[in-house]
């Protein structure tokens, strides 16, 4: 087992042990690749074509006209988990900051 993870072959910035299509790929790049394979969707509210956005590692659908955000099954929970991780990381960094 390697001590250090490989860099993502797509962005080259993130170290990852995650694989996508046989190549080391970070979660953010995988989410982008998977969303690119999806068909564009129409907004249930106004019928406009929604855009894909990456939020905390989750690809969501947002309508550029009405601003509505639409989530697929399980995506709200994944956004919540991502927000909790982000808050934990920030709290850890604050805890490590030198006291002035």
C-alpha cells in the first residue's frame, strides 16, 4: 500500500485514492465527469434549461431564469454531509491557529 495517494489525473491538484474508469480521480472531478454525461433538464417551475453546478462535491441543477435549485434523490443528504465536513475542517483550523 502506498503511503501517499496519487494525484488526480484530471486536475492534477488533489491527491486521491479514489479511482474512476481505472484512473486516480478526485471526487470533484468525478462529479463533473458524471454530470457531463447527463442530459440537460428542464426546470419544473418555468421550463428553462437548468445548468449543472458543483456544490460541496455534489452536482446540482440550478435554473438560471428563476434561480430554483433542484436535487436528485440523496443529494440533499450529501450536501449536508459536505457542509458538516467543511465546518469541521474550519473548526480544526481555527483551533490550530496561534493565540494572539
